[in-house]
């Protein structure tokens, strides 16, 4: 899943690698005709269009849900994210809400976790989670009928570690994924202070653990082509693991299971 806006150049070249583009609340500040034309371009390239959870939750909280859903359908929105950060619905309310969205013809995804640890019931520290509460949260959305559930990007970033250093967090992430089934999870990786290289380390780690088809979300414009290179094993982050795999006579069943070089080789004096 990539984040709107995606430039025409990226869309023309790499749209076959993008399943979904998410429209955040920032998209809504653009003129209506721009939003409509952009959605038409995405759909013409065979890309599904999703609205993020924040606009939908604002509409629900403000008593504008009916107007919001009608406009979303008119715009050709395919997927809605059922947000629970502000309204804190019960399990029954989540099920009813997801059922209603599906009845109206939308595909529905959920999201587990919150951006800040002190607001997050699935975490007890910034970089450590409560595994059982996290599993239960995923189960709530999946049982309600969501086709997939996003895992908040700041949690993923902290569990993996910016420089792959959080071994305990990585173990927890794998425990959750193995329990839920990684195919049901979309791993977000993002951050306003990140360079492309920083999420790429996380992408590489996810591919190393789950394979090239792992679900990854919140990819920004410049990251689309780089993520595809990570998936194919040619990106520098792993020292071109596919080439090393071939050169070493295919020592592992799959190229992405090759041993990785030290990740801190790219850290500069500022720790980036």
C-alpha cells in the first residue's frame, strides 16, 4: 500500500507493483476536481483506492457518516479503514460497523496499535508490546470481517529498531505474526523524519523473515521502486543478496534467507 500522492512518473512506471493507494486527510485539502481526477488516474492504472481511518472516524464522530459514505462511493473508493482510536467502539459495534460497510459494497481493513505508547493498550513500553493484547486486537478486526489489518508503523519501527537492534521486540513481532498469520497483516513502515534508507532496512528485515510477498504499507512516492528492488533481492541493503545467493551456489532454499551483513555499516556519525 502506497500513500497519496504518487507522481505520474511513478504511477506510469511502477503501478503494477502497487495494490492500493491510501488517501490521507491531507488529500482532502486539495480541490475536489483534483481529488476526483487523481482517483480516476489511480483506477485507470488498476490500483485500488482507500481512504485512511482518520477522515472516516472524524465523520462518524461528527455525525456525518452517511454523507461521508455516500461521497466515498460516488468517488469510487474501494476500501475503508475502520478506525477505533477516538470513539473506542465495543466488539459488537466493530462487527456491526464492518458489516454495514461491507453491505454498502466497501472492502474493509482495520488497524492495530496507536502512534504514541501512552495511548496504546497493546504496548507497555515504547519498543515492547503486550503480545496477547496485540493478538486479541488483530483477532477483533479479523473476526469482524476485515480482510486485512494494518499494524501501526511506529510500533513496527520500534519493534524492529532503526538499526535492527531490538532483538526482544523482533521476537515479539514474530510471535504475533506466527499466531495471527502474517498474510493477514499489513506491516506499516513510515515516519516524517525517515530517509528512504531507514524504512528500507525495515523492509529488508520483513522480507528476510516472511519472504518477498510480505504485505507492506505506507510506502511513499520514492520508495515504490526501492521496495520492489528489496523484494527482488537487488537492493544494496542486503549487499545484493540474490547475486550472493547465485554466486555461492544457492546455499539456502530461498535467496532471502541468506545471512545478512551488519546493518550498522550504513550508520553515519549522527546515528542515521
